[in-house]
């Protein structure tokens, strides 16, 4: 089966990008039963990449090493490997040098980032976000499930915006990525529904708000250059 991989897609980390993943086509991978929607990519089949990956029932990937790490969030179904089963809502960080052979029994969809970790990171981290209470922040209407905090200032979380929340003074985050999981998010006047991915470089963190409530995954502090 032939398949297409864009070697350059939203690869300039200094540029803002907003992508509605639901508007993208599913592209076959080298292995049957595994398809991808590409959000950003810099490289060939082995690349610094952010994607939505869909596994058909029984789909699997061959054993492989993540030389520069991977992190993923299970969006639906159950994703598995030799270390266990990861249900919808589970966040996993596999550090540089880790190896696994992922598969699914009944099908699943994951949001995944590849080759974007510091080489010093060594520990695997698993957070079942459905079992964790969001903690209030200093922003009225914003609570947060903390997923990862790195020595380099990187912070990964699931944010929970109550209906009517407005977050206006947003400078100083050193850049951020957002993937809307549920609800609707307004970024600088643009409405972003579930499935929208945003990359906002340092200095481009426009006000965020949600009229109806929203639950986005977010990574901050990693785009300062």
C-alpha cells in the first residue's frame, strides 16, 4: 500500500498554527490498520511530529525505539503495549530510548507527539486523567490537572475552563500548544471546537475564553527558542 508523509508541515516552531483535525483526511501508515492525521511534521517517516493516530481493531505497530521520546493522550478506546492497557483519558510519556510494540484489541484513537523530549528525561509517566481532580488556579474559572513538569520549564496539563471563563493576561508562558478535547475555545476572537490544535509561540498568547466550557490539553514553556 502506498502512503504519503509530508516532510515539512507547520514545522516552523516560531510561527503560529491552528488546525481543525476533523477537516484532515486519514492517511495510511506503513502498517495496515493504522492511519494518521498530521498536525505538524519535520522529517520523513522518522520525524519530529504531532499527529492524531487511529488504530483499527487488531491494529498494531512493530516493536520500535523512541530515540527522542514520545508522549500521547488516549482520545478513545484502549491503547496497549507490553506494559499494560491505557484507556480513554490516559496520558503517557515514554522517555528517550524507550521501546515498545503498541497495539489495540478493539480500536482506539490517540493524540501523539514524537521526538520532542529532552534527552535527560528517563522516567515513564502514566496519568489516568479521568481519576484526577482538577485543581483551582489563580485564574477565575480555570482549574487544571497537572500531567508533567520538566526541569526546562515545560508544563503539560489538562485545563478545565468553566462556562464564561475569560483568561486575558496571558503573557510569559514561553509559548504553548493546545489541543481542544471537549467544548469550545475562543482564541483571539477565533472559535475553536473539539479536535482543534493550536501552536502559539512566545508573545502570541492571545486571550482565551469559553462561553460554554472547555477541556483542552495544553503544553507550555517549550517554545521560547
